[in-house]
C-alpha cells in the first residue's frame, strides 16, 4: 500500500457531515453579490444575454439557499416572484430603463431583507466600477 495520503480511503460521511461541508449563507450570498454586480454592468453594456445569465445565476443560488436554509425560503420565493422576475423580463425585452427600475427595487428589497433577518450591517451597493474579469459590453 502506498504512503500517499490521497490513496487512503475515507470513511463514508454521514448526512450531518455532508451538511456541514455545504457552503454557508455568507458564501452563497457573496456569490449572489458578485453575480448581481455583473448583471448590472452587463445590462448597462447592452449585453442582455450575459446580464440575464447572471440574473438567473442569482435565482439559482437563492433557490439553493432556500433549500439549505429553509428559514429564508418564504422570503427568497417572494423576492424571486416580486423582483427577479421583473429584472429578467426587462432583460428579455432589452429595456434598459425598466431594468434599472427593477434592479434598484430588487436591491432595496434585498437590503430590507438583511434588516429583517437581523443583519442591518449588510447593505449591498453596486460598486462604482464594473468587474474587470469579463468583457461585459456587447460588441457594437
């Protein structure tokens, strides 16, 4: 048998151990914040498909959060219904003004939820600069 620690089998994990390995709310919401940031700048650059991709990414992450943290589920479903749907509709219509209104409303609602869930110190704001890791503008 090899002395390589990678070659030694690990015992099976219990369901509780698997749950402890899942990303926490903070990690998931950090990913949401990055996707939300990129969504805004992609829309502002006219790259509607990329912006919609990031809005759907937010939706997917929040759906996972609702499953792993059920205490937030009702608020996350309401947020999706009341806000993310409007953002996605505006993106699908390539309607910049409607997107900006829906995006601002959704951001305000998210910050209100942080207060509701006893985290008033978390107040998300759109960074002044676009992310540098993607070409967010559609070639014109």
